[in-house]
């Protein structure tokens, strides 16, 4: 009976991984994001984390201050929240506001004034996927799950039955309102991050953490 239960669980896990792959969010150049028409495929990104980008030549070191606008929850028809509830969307937007402001605050003096040498950062939460309850965590311990997630860890890919977050970032010169750069990003935790597999929004929040750090690395 125990072997039968194990086989049944493995079958469910494999099927769930397949279904998760089919349902995995593929980011778009979201049509109602202001910079959408300027976004182009980003061939230099092999990870799929930043599939669309608009870039100009910028000396980021010339900027010492930053305005972080309130995070916008995207309402366009091409949004990718699935059946996520409004309270969960609001929770992720609030978390994103806090984490990106904290990260940017380590590099810039945060301000509300549109002055020279100041960036204005606009963040738009365009979609998210919650963790699959119970199975997401169990798949980090089962042999089949460990193998799959271990391979994904090496590939910097998504783990099994895990959540993710997608968003757009637009960066302006605050004084002139000139668009300096923009991109769409998809972020998710490392596949073997067990903590990020437990609570429904934990993986999306871990993705936000990674996204905030990636933005700071870009602006150095």
C-alpha cells in the first residue's frame, strides 16, 4: 500500500509539474504600460527574467536621488493575475513598494522633488502566480521533485508548483521626464528555496526581493 501511495504521489507530482509548465506565465510587453511601444525583445537575456527592454546610454552615477512612485496594479486586458484575489494583489503591490524603496534607498537619497540628478521610478505589477498548496513544498523533499528542482536550480529556471511575479519598470529623468530605460521582468525564487514554497504568496514575494536587488545592480 505504501509503494502504491508513493507511486500515486509521484504521478500527481509529474502531472502537476507538466501542468504548471503549461500554465506558467510568459511575460508580455503589456499594452497599457506607457512605454509598451518602445519595448523590444531582449536577446541578451538567456534566463527569460527580462524578456523585453528599452535602453538608452545613461551614466547612472550622475544620479544621486530617486523618486519611487506608488506601485500600480495593472488592469489591462493582458494582465496575468489569473484568479488571484484583489487583497492578494494589493498585498503584493504593498510588499513591492516597500522592498524596492528599501533597495533604492541604499543607492539613492529618496525624495519627492523633481530636481536635477534625480531618477523617477515607476513600478507596475502586471501579474503573479501563487504557490500550489502543500504539493509545492512536498516536491522539495520527494526524490523526483528534488531531481527536477535540482536541474532547474542549475538552469536558473522555475521550480515545480511554485509562484512567480511579473512587473514592468520605467525609469525617467525626474527633471525632464525623459524615459531613460524600461523593462518587463519575471522573477521567482530559487527552485530549492523551501521557505518560498510554503505560504501562497511567498514565492512571488521572493521574486520581488530578487527583482529589487537586480534593479540596484543595474543602476550602479
